[in-house]
C-alpha cells in the first residue's frame, strides 16, 4: 500500500488482498511475486502475516542481462490469498485528498479463491469514498462479470458498508444503493491482456460487465493486439456504441430505444457495433529481471487504433529494452555487421513483428537491454498520457 505510487497511470496503491496464481504468459515475470516474497519476511508482524505463504522459491533458467542459461532462484505464487487486516482494508477512508487508486497491485481481486464476501467489503469501502477513483485490474474477466451482474450486488455492498463501518445512510445514500444505480461511478473496471489470445478471451466478458469505465492494460505487451471490428467499426474501442450507449453503462442492449449517449437513434443493425466500447487503453513493455522485449510496431498499432476511435491512450513504458536498429529505417541495404555487433544475447535481441528472432522476418529490429529508466516512455518522441473522463 502506497500513497504515492511510481506506477505511471495511478497515484496510490491499495492492497486489501495479497497473493495470486499464474494464469497466462503475462504473469511469468510479475514484479508482485518478488515483492510479496520480500514482504513475507518483513520484521513488522502485520505485514509479514499479510504475505505469509503467498510465494515459494523455484529454480528457473535465467533470462536477465548477463545470466542466460543460469538457474535463478525465483519467487512464484503458491495460489494462496490472504485478506489484509482492518487497518489496511479501511485505508482509503482516511485519505481525504481525492486520488486515483490502483486496487490490488499485489493480487487479483477476482481470483477464484477470493470469497465474494471479501470483494463485498472492498466494494463497500469504494462506495463510501466517491471522491476517489478506484482502478481495478483483473485477468479473471468472467469472475468479475458474474460478480457485477448479480441483481442483489448493490444492496449487498451497501449493507456491508453499513455493517462494517457503521454508516447510517441518508435518503440520498439509500437511493444510490438501488440496483438500478449500480455500478459505482468511481470504479473503473479493467482487464489485462498481453496478446491477441488473451484479448479475445477477456475483453468480451469485460464489455458485458456493468461498469462506469471499462479499460484494458496491454502490459506487458507480448504480441500484436488488433482491436478493430470486421464490420468496419471498432469492436472494442469506441465503435458506434449504438444501442448500448446507456449512460448507466450497464452493458445491456436497448435495441431501437436510443439514449442521450447514443450517436444515433433507432438503430437497425443490432450487431457488435451496438456494444459499449472500451473507454481507456494503457500499454507498455516489461521491465525487471527476465524482461521480454516489445516490438515498437505492436504499441504503435494500439496508439493508432485509439486515435482513430477517439479513445484515450496511455503509454506506460518501454520496459527494459530500447531499439538499437530499425532495419527499414537505419539499415535498408542490410549493410550492418549484425552477426558481429549484435549477437550478445545478454545485451541485445533480434526481434521481428511476429515476435520471433528471425533475421528475415517482417519489420526486423535489434533491441538493446538498457533498463527501464533509460528506455523511458516516449513513443516516437511523444509522451502519451490520455485518461478517460470520470463518469458523471
């Protein structure tokens, strides 16, 4: 938990749950595993108890700079999850200045072993603090959807807030707790997707989830992601937002009705263009031990798709790698001595658009390991810091 986060797209982190498990390639080098292992040995017994048993040490092949082929003792998740004590759970109630708060940077709120009652308590705190913006990110999109579409969820969350925090609801509060006013307007619900496979699996469930703001973190970006629809619009980012342009952002279809947020009225197509689109996309490369390089064209494509759809885009970081040579730009005649100058596997990698190391692959690049600070976050010389407008 930190009041001032170094994560580029948030301002604070709040970790009412600790522990997770690996579910896809994006989890392989998760920073939270190393941090959780370190915190489990903290001399403060409260902190140590929170992270106890959440990680174990395994031997892996080294991929970090200068350690290729060596075995590294690496912490990995055990699958155990722990609920923090009340002091941590209620921390946002004591933050008086409005903040963007990343919820569970050290876990996944919708992990299968997190009981609904724990999630209710976390949503109760978020309901009590409308001045804050809470940024939720999960790889368990289906679980999140099932939780949010529960017809009794709003009443349960507000009842939990009163039971645990002694809040006596006024008439206005009671009205806000009605199911038709769900979801909470200060909670942004997002999924992480590192490649097209994970985007295809998770984004449709996200779009069916009631949310004020829906967003995607494409980090670590490990491959191309195409957000475009085959119908000429954009399936996930923007689209026409037709029949589902409901100001309550419920995800439900309202065919032929037309709403104030709807760019057209009395639609007739009733296809994927009717779905609500994404409101925000964050993208970035991987940093830290074992970081995998990101091809520049992968993130450029996402930037350009967002620009065409009018969707805010934030480029978080390049990660640990920077471009040494873009062959089309820097060496169109293939005259560089690649074999002699760029075959140090500890410092450089060969990368083509498909993610492979083939020298003859499309859009071949030489990528150099320089560390996160030097690689920075400029994309073609520009800082991209787009954010969605907070829901009314």
